[in-house]
């Protein structure tokens, strides 16, 4: 060891113990002193690293690109190239869809709770890594009080990968859907302006039920049925529930589509 231009002999074991270094580091320091040029880093050059085949990466990229995307109004200035997937999606669901298309047996193991037995070619970590490293994608926020059919058409229309023929077909489908929504909304307005009054004060009812059960052979045309007031009230409640449910469906369809 050189100190002040003079060479001194030291005990190697004592030197390593005092400075808390190993023999390997001491050897590297000795080699760097003998060779002033720093040696090349040889780590990772053995050529035996586990790598993913390129054909699997291509399949993953194609699967991710198969999902329709849209741009967001609020992030156009900050990140104009970022696109958003459907809010009901996430990376785990997309990975499971990939397994369903390419490795259905592995997906079946996942769905049946046999995750320990899974040996997929494309692991979740690989799919997630490619998603974040090669794509500028995000997931949209779920919208409230919207029509699922309108959301689907809107997403496909704003997808840049959709063909012109598909966009034309979707535009016609959207126009027809909105016309139905307008009719439902008008029907809702007409129904809401007319109050319904149900009043039953009889003990026995005799009436024809052909219009209520046309497929029942026991309810042939012109045949009357005698039922107690309890049965009739039960049937009346079912009719009221059916009417209100249908009215609520009209409201959902008309309100969601016309305010989209």
C-alpha cells in the first residue's frame, strides 16, 4: 500500500476487516489500479436472460388496439395524444379477455379459483407492462344517467380505427334510437298528465281474462272466471307494478338518450 510515496505492507485480512470490505472488492480495486482505463461492464452480457417471444408481444399489442378508444375533452391541451378506453374496463379485465381468446384453459383455472395451477404464456405483469410502456391509454370515468346503447354508439363513432362504412351504419342506428327515445319521452309526458285511480270494493269478480292470458287454453275467448277479491287485488297489484315499471323504462330511455 502506498502512503506518502512510500510502500507499506499490510495484512489483507486485517485491512478487509477494518474497512468492512470483501475480497472481491479488493481484487477489483487492485485491477483498476493496474489498468488506468476503466473496464467494460460485463454484467448482463451472458445471453441467457429470460425474454418474451416477439410473437406474443405482437398478439398483446393487437389485442389492446382492438378496444375502441376516445379522446377526452378535459385532457386535450395537457396530453393531446392520450386516449381513453371504456370506463367499465380495466387492465385485469382486458388480460382475462386475452386469456379467453388465446388461452381459455388458463382463464377457466382463474375463474374456478385455481390460480396456483395457472401457467399462462402471457402473465398479468407482462400484459400490464406492455400496456403502460407502449400505449398512452387511460380509462374513462363512468357516466351517470346515460343510456348504454348511446354510450356504445358514441364510443365507436369517435374511434379513429372505425371504418367509414361502420360509422355510417352507426349514425343511422343512432338516429333511429334517438327517434324512439323522443317517442318514449313524449309518451311519458302524456302519461304523466293523466292520473290513474284504482278502486275495488267488491267481494267477487266475474270477468273475461282472454286479454291478460292469451296463451292459456283455460282462458278461452268468452270464458268467464270467478275469483275472490283477494286474487283480484293480487292481479291488480301486478298490473299496477307492470304499468309503473314500463313507465319508468320509458323515462329512463327518453331522459338518458335525449340528454346525452
